[in-house]
């Protein structure tokens, strides 16, 4: 499994600043090892965690059990397992690393980060699907890299009827995955020549 990184910490910090009321319904899309879902449960939220990977869900279940926390786990593709439900909060740390592959990997650990040539394969789908599941006044929090065009996320959420803005940012050096692709990023003009940093941002959307 791919361990939690700086983007996860940034998303958890943004969620804690929201001070969600105990018992609110929260959906974690692409839960991975469950770090954000567990943080939400510790805040008192009623958490549903979704992932396409059965291994990820098994890891989340084990982590929740070790912390004596209750989560609803659902296997499937993004919002499909929770169709027809609504939530006061939706959070997501989706794959967003630009990749030479035109589509997502079918298997393997790269499914945790690869997101097509623009890094937006999952981001665009979340921006279309997640707003439909928010209650009036509901909040969507998405963390992503500056390389995957945060302005496109803002524009997509606004088209979906949300009031959207950036609420957190942190610049960090490339990790191993990003460093291995730095030359390709330069060729695609995703970074300036010699740049080896990205800015992580949290996008917040509110259903008005």
C-alpha cells in the first residue's frame, strides 16, 4: 500500500478547520489507507469510505479496528457505491500525478497516483459527480498538485453550482515519483526547466 503523504496531512488540516458537527455524514472518495476517513471519524463524523481497491479497503478496515473507530466501507468506482445518498461533507485525495499513459493503470501501486497526461482523469470526474451528493450548504474538499491545474478544478466546481476557492497551500520538493518524471514534466511544460517543487492545494466547494 502507498502510505499517507503531505497531501493527506494538508487535507486533514483543512477538514479540522471546518469543525464538522458530530454525527454529520462524510464521504471519503478514494480512501486509500483511510487516513482522512479515520481523522474524520475521530472528529465524530459518520464516515463512508469508498475505494476501487479491495486491498485499500482491507487496510482501512484494519486501521479503523486498531483505533476502535467505526467506518462504513464501500467497494467501487468513486460515487457509484453511494448513488442516491447525500452527505454534508465529501473529501478526496485522488490520483493527480500527470502520466504518459492515456488512462489510469489497471493494477498496481501506481493506481494511487497516476492520472493521465494532465493529471485530471479522476479530478474531472469528481468535480462532475461529487456536487450531486452534497446537501445544501454541504462542503467538498479536494487536495491536488499545482501540476494538475487547480484553476480547472475551481472552474469545474463553479460550473456544477458550487462556490469554490482555495483554502490551503503548501510547497514541497518532489518525491521519488515526481522526481522520476521531472524531465517529462519539463517537456510537457508542466514545470519550468530545473524546477523540482510542486504546490499542494486544497480546493473547497460549497453547495449554495
